[in-house]
């Protein structure tokens, strides 16, 4: 009788453990599932994005290829992945952010590489707040300020894929509008740049 009870308890514990691990796995979110790379900034016309690039992706059949031509006077460019978009463009605060406060997310991980190496790019999350500059239209904002990759605000990419992390520990995730962004400028990349992204994941 004791053996049967012990076995039943073990099975119950294993079921709980598997269920718990399944929940943890389910918590991860690919950026493309809920966010759109529509938030063009700076030299918008100098940005070219191919979301279905087949050139040596990190995983799966596709990755994201990004090119900044860098021939305009503004001298910088970037793109936000926002939680929604309409015909006029990205969500800069016109619409509410996504509530991830109960998601368990504590970081964003992503993979990046440069086409030639030595491409200088900034990566981050959050920081959209136009409530003061355009309060009539932009009534909402990110609930946390800009967070940059833990490896440094400005990254120098190599030709090989490398994983980077944006730490969201202790961040208020109750309103996430700008889930992910990149930016680059002409001074660090005088001839422009091409780089690749893959597996941008909330975890």
C-alpha cells in the first residue's frame, strides 16, 4: 500500500513539474507575433528591411536583413517594433500598450550579425513617450524608459551570429508599445551598413 501511495505521489509531482515547465516555455514570445517593425525614424527613406531574408539565418529558413544607406542630411536612422500599427504608420502612443505585467518576462534576447563586420548599432526596448510633445494624439506611453543591451548601449557587430540580451528585470511591463528598436548614425557608419537580426524573443 505504501509503495502504491509513494508511486502515486511521484507521478503527481512529475505531472506538476512537466506542467510548470510547459508554462515557462509558453511564456516566451517572438517579437513578430505581437509587434510590427513599422516605427521608422530619422532617415526613413534610407532604410530597407527584408523580413524574409534567406542569407544564412541563425535558425529556421528566414532572418531579417536591414540596410541603412546613410546618404541623407539627418545622419541617423532606426526602427521601432511597435505593438500595433495602422495605415498612417506605427503606434507612437495613439493606442494603448500591451500589458505584459503578468507574463513573467525578464529579458529580451536576440541574435545579430553584420554583413562585413564592425557595423555600429544600438539596440534596445521601450522609451516611447510622446504624451508631452503631442498630447492630443499620443495619450499612451511605454511604462519603462529605454533599456539597452546589457553588452553595451552601442554594439560593434561581427560577421558571425551572436546573441545579445536586454535586461527587463524590475521593469514595469504594464504598457509595452516599443517592444524592440535599433538605431545607427552616419558618423559611426560613414558608408552605411547592412546587418541581420533573428530570434528576437521576450523571455
